[in-house]
C-alpha cells in the first residue's frame, strides 16, 4: 500500500523533483492500476458514476474537506493556477473531482461554494464516510480519520486526517501518478502536458482495441 | 515554542504567540543605547527617533507581522523588509548622539569601518544584500529555521544601516556628502529597487516554496500574494525613498537660502 497519509496541520514538502523515467515530477506508479468504479452524489444531487463520467478525460481525483486549514486549499489553489495556464483545448480535457472526507459538515451547497472559490468546473462529490473510505481503500489510500474537536466548546471544530495526494487517472481508467502535498505550480505546469500526452496515448490504445 | 519567527507549516491562527528572542533583541538594543549615551547629553528629539526605530523593529519582528512574514505571506515578508531595512535604520541612526559617535569614531576598530560609509560601497552592498536575501533558494533555505530567519532579519538591518549612513551621516567632524550626491544616491536606489519588483510582480510562477505551500491566510493565492509583495516593495519602498529625497531637497533649499541671507 502506498503510505501517503498526512493529517492536516503538516506540510510535507518531501517531493522528489528529479524527473522520473518519462519525466513526471509527481510520483509515477511503476505499475498502473485500475481506478475504482464508484458512484456518489454530486453537488447538484445527481448520481455521478465516476468511471463513466470521466472516461476519455485526464482526471485528477482528490479526497479532502472544505474546513481543511492547510493541505486541501493549498493543493487546489496550486492546481487551479496551473490549470488556468493551460490552453483552452487542453483545459477541456482535464477534470478535477473532489470527494469530501467530511460529509457531516460538507453539505453539497457548502462544497459547491467552496469549490467555486477555485474553479466552477471542479466537480464535488458527497457520500457516507464509510463508503468514501472504502473508495479510498480501492485507490490504495488510507481511510480518513475524524480527530476529536480542538475546541471543547465547539463540537463541530475538528480536523480530519486524510490522504494528501491528488491522483492522476488517464481516460482509460488507469491510475498513473500521485501528487502529494509539496507539489508546486511549476511541477504541475511541467507534468500536465505530459499527463495529457499520456492520456491521448491511452485513449488511442483503448480505442484501437 | 519558537524564540524567533520562522516558517512552521502549521495553520495560521490569530491567537497571540510569544517570541522571547525578539524581546531580548529589542531590550539589548535599548540597553546598548543607554550604555552608549549614559555620559552624554542626548536631546529628547534624538531619544525619540531612536525609540521609534526600535519600535519599528519590534513591530516588524514580533507577532503578528513577524510570524505572518516568516511563514505565510510574501507580501507581509516584504512589509517586514521595508520596516527593517528602510524605515528603522534612518530612525536609529538619526537617534544616535553626535558626541558619543565622535568618541566611538576615534576608536581604532571603528575607524577601520569608515570605507563602508562610502556611498558607492554602501549602495552596492545594500543592493547586493537585497538581491541575495530575496533569492528564492536563500529565502526557502533560511525561513524554515529560527536561526536562518534571524540571519535574514539581521542582514536586512545591517544592510539598511549601511545604506542610510551616507545619507544621514551623523558624525559632525566628517564632511557630509553634498545634497546633490545624497539625492542622486537615493534616486539611483529607487531605480535599482525596480528590479526585484519587476521579477515579483510579473513572474509567471510563485518564486518561494515557503509561501506557495504555506497554509492559506486571507484567501490570497500564492500568485496574488507575490504580486502584492512586488507592489509593496515598489510603492512602500518608493514612498520611503521619495520622502527622504523630498526632505533632502527641503534641507538643501533652506541651506541655500541661509547662505544668501
């Protein structure tokens, strides 16, 4: 199992910026694996079948929560800045799916509002925490852990320990790389064209089968 | 507990935090001033200037400005730079009593430092310090440790003292540089300070990992924060330097008028 969990409150800038075999600065998987086939509700209340909805697109999947004080907003802000720099045609080929690990507080409306603060095209998904943890397991990530409240007078004031990486999945449903916290905009700017090229190759290969 | 503000990577909180190293530093400055001036009559105006200089340093180094600048916002880091390198030094220098400085200048070790007050050397040294201490590798390498952060703050303060000395030149037995030279010196500095401003404001990517990866404060993205940092340097630095230029022009005008009378 990939051990990539970090509770919120710690920024681990342990990113190896030396380029991998195909030049990715993210953590490229030596052996790709099939993305989980799951279904959750989006922020409009509609069912979102992950594999069907993301087929053909380069999908960046992230598990986090809107009250996260550090990792989640930093990861999304950096990724959003890098996505904004992409050409329009390339940008249309990328989907960002954010799954909440804090369904008790992250109502669809709150999640939508929070994601809109970054990019209105970001997709937000909600569901039961047990189910979300199962899905994380299928992506070889550890489950989210709800910490005790950090303010005794406010039972809703708690942190959620969760996996930090953004998962890159090509349009053929293969998990290709992970981007833990510490990834910078320059890293995304370097990797997104490579991931899109990988996505095109994968789409061509799966189309030819 | 930290003794000096450094980047910690923890979420920002508006709860007050103590930085005893800053208090000790400020107290040592006050103590040094007292020892330096205890046998000298110091006009209250000079004491006030020195106290304002120390207060400026205290604001720049302590919570919340020090903590925000050390590990959260590049724009506040730039505010710190302005306070430590451009605002506090002229106040500190203008607060030093001339009689005590005359005594100190006659000490052999101190007199050897005289070449540093040469405007060209001071100008080059100060701007070399600005470039070095705003270099991404240096900032990211130093801001994560308290000693590194202290080193950066001290280099700004010493660089600022070096920079302002030829302008204020409080030692009376040494001839001051002509007004025109001092005004030219400051105008050249406003031009040289444009360089880091351009890099910060118009960069395509965030320069500093420290601020790019820091827990967010105030809803600013790293790019926006960096652009504001550039503007702070340009507008804030410009305001301080052009105010000084204006004061020098006024003094020059009065001096010329006095000669005519």
